[in-house]
C-alpha cells in the first residue's frame, strides 16, 4: 500500500494534539488503566471512560474542551487479534466538548484535520451516521449529521446510515453517558477483504478500516436497568485510534507493521529464534504474542499484575494466551526480556512509568509464564488421550475437567484445539460450569 507521507507515531500524536490545542482544547495526560471510583469497569477501555463524570455534570472539568491520547485495554475483541487491525491494547486520540460545541464543529474539525493536516485522500474516506434502530425506537435518525457531512463535500454514496450496532455508542461500562455516533472509514482498496461489490463500512472483512469516531454525540444516559434518559447538556466524545492512523499513514498492510508494534514483534522473533512466519496460522500466533505482550507490559506498569482477581485475571489471561501461541510456534520456553525492553524503549518518553517498572514487569512475565508452562505440560498427556477418542469435538465434560483439574481456561483450550482442527461442545461445558458454580455457592452458605 502506498504511503500517504512518511510519518512516525510521535508525529501523528503531535499533529493531532496541536491541532486541537489550536482550536481551544486543553491538553490532559492519559489516565491510568485502573479506573478511579468506577465499579462498572475492570480497566479503562476508551478515551472517555476516565471522564464520565464530566459528561454527566457530576464533576467540573478544567476546560469545556479537552484533548489527549489515552491508553486503553479492550478484550471483547480478543478472538479477532491477529487480523490486520484488532488489538487488545490501543491508544485513543481524543477530543471532547463538554457542553460546548456539538455536531457541526465536531465533524468539521475531523474533516479538516484528516484532509488538510494529515492529507488523507478524500476519495478514500467513507462516513457513517446513525440510521435509527428498533432498540432505541424513541431516538430519531441522525439526519443532521448526514447533512453536515454532505455540506463538507462528501457524496451521498459515501455516507452510510447504519443501525445501533454500528452507530450508537456507549455507555463505557454497564451504565453512563451514551448517544448516536458518526464514524470515518478508510477504504483499503477493492482487492482487500471479501472483494464483494456490496462491501461497505458495515462489513467486517477488513477492506474498510475505521480510523476515527469524530462524534459520539452524548445526549443520553443509560442506567443499570437499560433505561435511556436525556443528559443535562449535550457533549461530544471523539476518538481516533492511533494504531489505525499509523496503519494508513505509514502505508502498511496491518497494524503489526507500524512503528507502534513492529519493534516488539521483531524482538520476539530474534529472542525466540522464530524462523518461519510465512503461513497464516504462524503469523496470527506471532501477532497475538506481540499484542498481548504490549498489553501486559502497560497493565503491569500501572500496577496490575497477574492473579485470579477480576482485573488481574485480564493480565493472566493475556500472558497465558502468549504462552499457548508460542507453543504453537514450537517455542517451549517463551523469552520476553528483549521484547519488554523494546516496548519500554518505544514508549518511555511518552509513558515514563514503563521504564520505572521494567524489572518488575519482566519478573511478572517470568513467574506467570513459567507457572502456566508447567500447567500445560501436566495437561498435555491428558489432552492427547482425549483427542484420540474425540471425533472432531471435545466434550464439554472433558473441557471442564481440563479447566478444573489443570487450570486450563476454556478460551486457552479453545485456542489450542482450533489450530488442531477440534471444537468444544460449548453447551455441555456451560452446563458443567453452572453446576460447579451452584455447588460452590452452596458451600459458601
């Protein structure tokens, strides 16, 4: 893919932040990945998550216009990591209007920055707007956003009204501010993805890459029961994925080839002497290791170390998926010291906490990966026997036994079996898990 112009991730950050400062936004630092006084979240999963109380009016911001680059972890897409764009750790470049400007200015700023500052080709950009949805039957179609995009010169064929699944955002957690949104997609080309003539931004094949959500129009609040009510004032929550900007601006095919991830991947290859990543399965395994290592490094730098408690289990899960992915590449003992150092070197000027906690991070990896490798070795012979008597599908009872006896979680086992061409009887597994929970609950009374 042709580069739009040579640009580093440092320059992308600088251009974004300086632009919004030039139009009256106050720059703030990235918050920790540990949510503060927010029981609805395990980790910060979006740019606006640390700012929720500003949107509801519970807390007063330093300015009605804010901008920053926020580190985020989101694991709901964990099974998609390994394609050209999905990640568990990402950085969200954000701009916010808290009771100040609304749709017109928000969409103008995004179009001006994309086309005049970053020089994205206009004919490659598609936008989406909220097109109404039965789920939110009282919230109207966003005709205003459609007209604004049209006034900026975008032809109708590149403005796509979509339902709530695509164009209604929030809340960040189980309750909080939410609203209809508008998104910008970059067309990677007709030769990418599904190659079907009807392919568009609502297709998840990879041809259309979402690069910016320039307007979640925060007009509503959803409570714990799902009831939606009007907020006291209207706001804008806008977020642009730094890694996806780099994907397009650096002219590469995947986010793993950008300067945000390639140094980490290269270090893993060198340190573990990985010789062949030509097949898709091996490429995916390496990408999973790269993404998960970066996520775990950033989480541990914020004090979240592997354990069985809810937040800490996210890190444990990431490291365990790294270990199983490494084994699929023939690596019996995963080495990460150089890759951790590469991550720290790449981001220490932006996030100094990485260098301050580097030795503790390396020790966290060592303890967790060594412990889990022993677990896998114990389970291996049992799993081999199970596969010999299974015909393409492992029973839910066997999957539960591997988890309960050997500590091999469902998602890790599923990852191993998928490569071997096996599935798990999920319905049967869920029944066993529910019975186990019932027994545990009864023992606690």
